[in-house]
C-alpha cells in the first residue's frame, strides 16, 4: 500500500510541475488564430490616429495622417473599418470603408471629396498597396487564416516560428512566409515573405508594443520592400478601445458626411 501511495504521489507531483507547460502546447493553427486576434481584434471596437511615413530608395519621404475606426462584428470573424484621411491637404476628407468577411470578398467603398463621388471598388486584390505605402490591405485588416497552411517550425525561444504556405499560390506575390510570434502576448514581431528562390522579398516588423487599457497594442510597425528598396513606418497614436462605436457609422451615408464625433 505504501508503495502504491508513493507512486501515486510521484505521479501527481510530476503532473503538477509539468502541467503548466503541457497546457501551453499549441498547434500552429491555434497560435496563428491567437496572433490574429491579438493583432486585429483587441476590444470590441477601437479608434487610432495613424501617422505614416513612406520612404523610397532615394530617401524621399511622403507623409500621411488618417484615423481608423474599427468594429468587430464577431471576434476573429467579420469586421468593419472606416478610414478618414486628414493629411496631406489634397486628400483631406477622403474616406475608405471596408466590410470584411471570411467567406467571401470584402465590400469596399472610396469617397473622393474633390469629386463628391462614392465608388464601390474591387476587393479581389487584397495584396495591393494600402494608401500608396509598402503595407498591403491584408496587413491592415488581416489575412484570412484559411488561405494558408501553417506549420510550427520552432518554439524553443521567446517566439513561436510559424511557416505559412498559401493554398492558392497564384493569388499572391510570395511563395511562403515566416512569422515570429511573441509567446507572451501573441503579437507577431516579425514576418518575412519569401519568393520561389527562398529569397526574402518583404519584411513586416513590430517595433514597439504598448499597453492600452490592458491590451497589448502595436505602437510602431515597419514594412520594407526589399525589391524596390522602399519602406513605410506606421505610428499609431491616441489608441482607444471599447469606445461605444455604433455599426451605423460604417454605412454609405457617413462616407460623404464623416462622423466627426468619432474622428476627433
């Protein structure tokens, strides 16, 4: 009986001390899902003022400033975005609005104040430039997790290293990408995109993470295009979550009549 009790005690202690690490074993899909939610879905809704610096190979810099409003319809699922441009002056008042889906192409609208014109725009190319920068639309609103196969290739350090391979290679400009995801907060700190010759062609980096209302939040991010030599720095300011945004804000009538209450 004593031997049985000793064995049970030893087994219990083993489970106790190894239980936490055992519980943290995650699949590649689970890690990517957590990273997607940590990066794109903090809070039920949010607002941030974005300062963007676009630099070309020669060192010429263009600056833009805009406000992003975001509403989660379902966490990890459909979302709505409203982007209001403030600078430079020649684009002030321009609005870009997106209804993001997971099971079909997004709905997108662009309002051009100089022409007083609202256009529905194609949403099939999610890999095109966002606001003329080195970021693409998917960098801003997130890439559908079902578009890629994910493989955990390293989890021994402070980051999970995930390889993503597109299921439909013809739809993207890369062959695969490698993501380094912070184990503590699941924020992707570096993503490298490779071509068919295993050469890095594009890099996304998270330069600064801050705490906002208890949520780990990206403060500064950089996108570098190694083929063109250009890079874009995005600085997120005045970030707020759970501000009470109403879904009504994300409708066509607010394209020509910006909801200034939420944009200040």
